[in-house]
C-alpha cells in the first residue's frame, strides 16, 4: 500500500466537488505514477472545516474558493507553512500574482494554476515549460467560454444577444449574473496572467483594457458573413515597440485564422514566437470536471517532478479489426437497378449507405458513397463481392471516413 | 555569473545546428529561470568528437543523431552514467522504448522526448503531465507534416499525387527518399509512442498497422468535396473492447472535426477522455528551429523542475494605442458621391478601405466596410468626423478585425 499524500481542499463548489470525486477515482493510477497515493484529508467550506487544522494535516493545499478574500490569505499562509499550493483562481493571480509568486519562491514551494486559464487547455504549462526558452511575440486567446457560446449562438441562428444570453443561462454556460463574463473582465484577468508569464513583466488586471460583447447585434454578424468573418471575444497580449499591449475586445477573424473555428463554450489560445511560428491549444474552457482535471494535473506535478516514464501497468492486446466509416467509389454500368444491387450486396455484410452521388460518364456511371461505420473485415468482404459483380467496371476504391458523429 | 550547465550534443544536422544556435541565443533567459547557464560543451558528429569524452564533460546529453544505431547505445550509456537525456528520435523510442525508459528509472535520470512527436506541439508533455491523472480514451493525430503538405496541395489545386510530392521536395517539406513519410511508417512510429504513454501498455512500431497516401488520386479529392470531406493521413490510438487499436491510414474528415482545418505541413493531435471531453494541440510539426525549441523546453525541464514562477525580468510599459483593422457599418443617404466622401474622411486620418458592401434600404443605404490596420486613435478620430457628416444617418458601428494577413 502506497504512502498517503494529504491534500487539503479549500472550497467545495462545482469544481471542488468534481475535483474530490475525480481524485478518488484516479488515486490508484496516480499512486502508480508518483509512488504516493493522494487523498483529500480535509475540506474547508463556509459552514465546515477549520483552516489551521486542514493546513496542519496537508502536504498540499488546493484553493478553489475563488475571489480575493479570504483566498489570498489562505494561499499565503499555506505557502508560508511550506505547503505546495494549486489554485484555479484567476482573479487572485491577476490581482496579487507577484506577491504570491515571490512568497512561493521565498518558501521554496510550488504554486501551480493551470485551471485558472482556459481550464484543461494546458496553456500555463506550455508557457512555463515548453516555451520557457522561447521569445514569445504574441498571444491570442478565446479564454471565456460563456461569451464564445453566446457569439456562436448568435452566428448560428442570427439570434439576438439577449436571447443567446438567456439560452446560455438555461444551459448552464452563463451565470445568473453574467457581468464579469460579458463585459470582458473575466477574460482580461486571464490575459493579465498569460502576459505576465509570456513577457516576464508585471501585469495586473487593472492594466488590461477590455470591452465586452453586450453591444454586438445580429445584424453585425449577418453583414460580417459577407466578408467571410467570424466574431469572437479575443484577448491579445503582444509586444508593441518597447512595451506590451494587453487587451480584450470583440474582433472579427478571417476564416484561415486558427481561432476562427473555435465554437461553443470551447477555449483556445495561439502563441506566436519566431522560432516556433505558432502553436494553438484548444479544448473545453470551463466546467467542473475539466477544470478539476487541470487541477489534478497540477497536483501530480507538485507531488513529484516527472523524472521519467513510469513502467507499463497493462499489457493490452493490440486489436486489428475495428469499426470504420468508408468512402467507396467505383465505375458501374449506367443501367437501372445498379444502385439497388450495390445496396443489397453492401447490406448482406451489414454495410449501410449514408450518402451517395452518381454521375453519368457515357455508358458508364461513377458511383461514390459514404458508408456508415462497420467492422473493417465486413466492409472489405462487401468490397470483394462488389468487385465480382458484372456491372462493376473498375476496382472499387475505399478510403476511411473519420468520426461521422461530428457531422450528425 | 551563473554556473554552467554542460550539454553534450550528439548529432549536428538540421535540428542539431538549430538547437546549438537557439540555446546560445536563449542562454541568459534560461539562466534566469533555472539559476544555471546551459552551454554546449561537446559535439559529436561522424567526423569529429569522442563520445566518452563528451559524456564525461556533460551534465545532460542531447541525442539528435536519429536511427537506431549507434543512437541506442549512446543513450543507454549516457543514462547508465547518470546523465539526463533529451532525444527527438521517434524510431528509437518506438522500437526500444521500454528498454530506455526502464534504464532511466533504474538510474534515476530523466529521458525526455517532446521533439520526437509533432515537433514543438507539446503532446508528450500534455500526456505525461497535464493528463497524467486522466483516463485517455482516444488520440487522433496528424503527425507527419510531409504527407499533410502533399494532401493539402492535392486538395487545393486538384494536383496529382506525383506533382504534389515533387513540389513538397522542391520546398524542402519532403526528403529525396520520401518512403518513410508517404508509406505512413514515420507516423506509425509516433503513434506507437503516444499509445504507450496514453494507455501505459507496451506498444512498438511493429504492432502498428499503417497505410500510406501513394494511392490517393485527385479524383478522390474532388468527389469527396461533394460530401464536404477533407482528406488527411490520420493516426489513431484508441481503446477497443479490452484492447487497443493503433493505426495510421488516410481518412476523410467532416468539416466540424478539429483536425479537418489543419493544413500544410502543420501537425495536430486531439486527445479524448471522458472528464475533459477533448483537447486539441496544433502547430508546426517539423523544421529545425521548431524541433530545436521542443528540445530546449525539455532541456530546461531536466535542468530544474519548475518549482515556481520566476521573478519578472522586465518592467515593460503597457501600451494603450495599437494598430487594428476595423469593420465599420453605418446608415447613409442613398445618394451619389456618398461613398467617395466617406473614403475621403477616412483617408484624412490615414484609414483606407479594404472591402465594402453597400445595400439600399429605401431612401437610405447601409454601408459596411473593412478598414486596413491603423492606429486605433486615428481610426476613432475618423469615426467621430464621419458621425458629424450630414449624410450619415446612424451612429457608426466599429468592431475590430483580427489579423488581416491570414486572408492575404
């Protein structure tokens, strides 16, 4: 039985509860990686728990209270007591980051905060580790899922802002009081943190210019479509002359931009640097389990620096025959009943047609289909049968089609 | 003056040379982060250097020779001598990974290999750290830039495979002997590594089924467009029943798929897990400076585990007035000469029109424009002037447009 690594949890809202559950589920796997088994040994909420007691009984403290007070005091006291801290508190880091980071350095503890920006999208880790040696020129980000959901709704159906906001609230993507999201303040706090890491210069929330999406109309969206533009709430942190600019505002994107196709409540960040051109990271930006996953990644890193790849824990068989959807093309005699016979042969092997295009080519026709997913062995069985049919005039051509569900 | 951290470099091809240059350029910044200053203290090529001597004079060894022999022997000997190793050698890791990783564990050294898969796209780090506690269900990847470039060329211009390959060779995206790329073998090695990390089960290159792109025709591409499909060489690693499937083959993607819009020589990887839904990472997959950047990220991580956020090194001014492109919409009298007058007012402030749409609405017209980038203060100056013009019938509406260059 592995030794216990004691985690004190401050805050038990959506993310806190998801974190406690996910940590319990994954404790064995984490024990395999780190050699010690993490366990929540104390929880502080408004109505239960005592901070001093939890602190004394923890190796690491996870702060998921949010806001400045009392989170700031707890985080400082935990680090001064020599405990690593993992936090997802963007407001705290964007307002008091230097105080917190200098306390962490002074007491030689880790302060990790992947969950504070873009949930499980690993932008903090990438800036601090992958790109630690890079000279970052610019960051663009969609770092607020609520506003991206609202703008995606408006673009999709020509929906008015107020209706899209209401729908976001109904679906749980926006809070009852959405002010911090729709005014751009939440995104501004996140951009302050990213700018601080990318440029190694102090940046606080009050230095970030921000503008929200409340004034955007459905008509703007419609006209923009004439230019092929997509509207997003974009955070920018970039070098400008001898300084930097950090700002958040709605902006139209041309279709080739890596952030133009980021829709719904997803977040995405693009980091540009001369040596690397650009990298883009995207994924679900918020939600309990997603942010909790980011917090767990931080807890594992704090538990033990990943020295190497752990031993394998399984010896899974590598399977050869899997289910795939297929594109299938062949030349056939241009006669009545051919498509029906093709469908019948396919059906015998359990293959069903999703879409079909037939085009005449003189006495022949080219038949191109997309086939719903089935075991590849069954599909290739059908293709062999088809190749022998008298009305088939060319070797059938088959290419897999991925993830039909994305189009459903 | 910071202490020197001695890096032994094995191999001095495109990536090796780029690494040596980039490390020298960034040495001061890295010294700030880690407290020690990295320096290449020995280089081994076919014609110069002695391995034993380089090993004795290094704290860490970077292996950029490629291939199995003698790279395997060098990496093993370095780790047995207690040195951390950073490698970008996908073939070595996909063929002898378990031997290397167990040697690393045994001698308590780090073996890092971000550059082996998808260049600077941080998929290794994300699997090993961010998602260390996650139960990964599936990985999809475009992990070979050469074939993605060729397929993008074929899709763009209806170019034949042979012509697109020739163009890739001329531009340096494909080697003179492109066999490993176009047959899918290179991608298969990378998917073996990703599957090993994601599923903690041994996977070697010889267990990966792969199929290349040599048989793809321009006609396949044209017909697929009727279904809205994009063709990519896709690597898949996924759980199937009680085993896993690891394979590489061409596949069509529906337009909503996160990999469908990854074009040219870019790489991208999507990781799916129940708790996180999915995250997507994309960026330049190959090239000397890009892979060298990934190697440097690994070197920094090996030098010192990132305990915390370093002190700021700069105190850059936060600039308020930046250049932006704008969308500008307003209602105007539907009279001759109005557009000319609008253009003149804009021009007085240095604003020039990139695109314009004018639509009649009874006696009025709606004028919608995209304006080329200019200082925001100048643009808003022009808007104030326009608002006062007698033919302007509504408050002008301005929204920023990002990165015009993506559409040029």
